[in-house]
């Protein structure tokens, strides 16, 4: 059943432009498209969330109804060191900026190539999660969309590394609040919302927020298709449809943690394939060009099970510091990319810790739920922002 559905969804993604090359930036004075994404070196002093640079964004199909900006802001990488992250801030033109809630829309997988950067996709109208983004803008909410770490002309993305993604999400909201042109309030209600990679990022932001950003007025988290346990998610993709996601996860971890030395156990074929992936692969290519391949053809041995890798994978497993706000967690029972059982384990861990969690399953596959889960997510977000008491079905 899943196999019959996926090609149609691929077509939808293709028509949405998910693998389209990035267009040039908005025709405003200032840095070229590529140089905008290159962090200053050395990084200036400042606090996480401080805006380093910004410029208008075309905002794709929302150009006439929102004001939007691409931003670069200070954040924190997986090693706890300062870094710079880019993203997009969008504010409906009819919003009351002094009181508008802010939702962090945390993107799903976009791929390692620079042309796949979410802010580029939003700018040219090729963001494949546009329907979910539209829901929030139509509701009158300001939206922050982080690109996550490493999208620049020589990309070094840290895919599915929660210790990098969580701060990028949180500091994207801080940057939205500090961006002078946006005029948003530092006390606005905040929600983290994401699916797939974005679901993991939203959950990580929720777990880190009480200590990393206690000042945020966080009221809820909506996280779907969550890759909570990277070992369980990635290893079951070997030789399967989602192998490209497995390979990209190895690349992301290696780029976050230099001591992992992925190159030391890559074969010549694996080295060439990952270099190609970094250069040209977006979501569509990950799920087509690299489908059904095997890690044994990329490596000289299973170096990814060595103690250094296990330690970092364990460090990036969700559930250790449950969020302090209500959570809507959802998952497809037929998920062929992000294993269902490990997400169910996270849901049970949150419930055992007393989180006000709503857990919902859908009889569908991973890609379809990108779209069919949006209505329930929006209802949850609206209820949290309205201040309605959160129910739980633990």
C-alpha cells in the first residue's frame, strides 16, 4: 500500500519544486546570495539569538500578504560553541506585531546541498511544507523558520543532530523577537512545530528550552514523525527505500562532531557518493538516487558502531529532559522512514514523566503525513495560544 502511494507524493514534491535549484536572492542592496549565508569570521561577540544580518525575503506565494526577512543569528552548535545560523522570519501584514504569537516552523529534511536551504526554498516559492506554513500565517501568527546549522556555499549541515537543531530553533525565535524590522514582542507566546527532521528539532528545542532559554513564553510543542532514537531510525534503513536518509545522518553527525572521523572508514565509492550528495542532493534525490543502497558499499567496516559514535548517538537521543509544556506528538503507523516503535517509546517516556501529551497515530505513511497531519497540528497550536487547558491521552 505504501509503495503505491509514494510515487504520487514524489510527483507532488517535484511539482512543489523541492529539488529545484535555488534562485537568486531578493534584489536588495547588500551581500550576494552566497555571501549572505557565510558567517563572519571571527564571529562577533553577542548572545544566542542576536541578529548578525538580515535582508528582505520574497516569501514565495505569500509575498503580497506577509512581510518577510532572511536572517543570520548567533546560536550554539552541538559542542556548545557559538555558531551562526540562517533562517526566515515571516509576519502577516495584518498582524498586531506587539502581541502576535510566534511559531517556530521547523522544516523537515531538505538535503545537504546549499541549493536546498529552506530559506532559499521559501524565497522562490518551492518550500514543500508550504501548506503547513500557510496555516500559521493565515491564523495571524508570526513564524520563524530556521535553516539549521551549516547551510552555506560549502555546506556542512548537521542533519538530525538534536544538540545543534534545538538551539537553532530556539535562537530563531529569539532572532525574530530581536529583529527591528519585525517589531515582535519578547513576551509573545511561542510554539515549536515540526515534522520528521523538524519534529525532532521541535522536541529537542522543547527539552532544552527550560535551561537554554527560560525567558521564552513557550506554551506548546507539536512534533510529528519524530526521529527520537537515531540508532533505531537509521540502521533499519540500510538497503531500503530511505537509505539516503541513513547516509545523510552519518554525514550530519560527522559534521557536528569532528572526532567521529567518518572518512576513516569510507570506501572510495562511499567517499565519492557522499561528496556527490553534499554537492547536489535535496529531499527528492535522497529518496530516489540513493534508494535501496547498502552501507556496506560505502564503507570498509562498521565504524559507526565504535564507542565514539555510540556516545554521540546516545547524547542525541530524546527523552532525557522532558518538556515542561503540553506536547502533541503524532506518527504514521506505516512510516517507512522514521521507525514507529521508537517514537512510541518517546511518547511513553514523556507520559511517564508527567508531560501533558496528546499522542495520535495515523494509518498512513511518512511522506503523506507531512500534509494530512496539518489540520490537527493547527488545532493544537490554536488551543495553546488561546490558553485552553491541555488535555492528555497518556
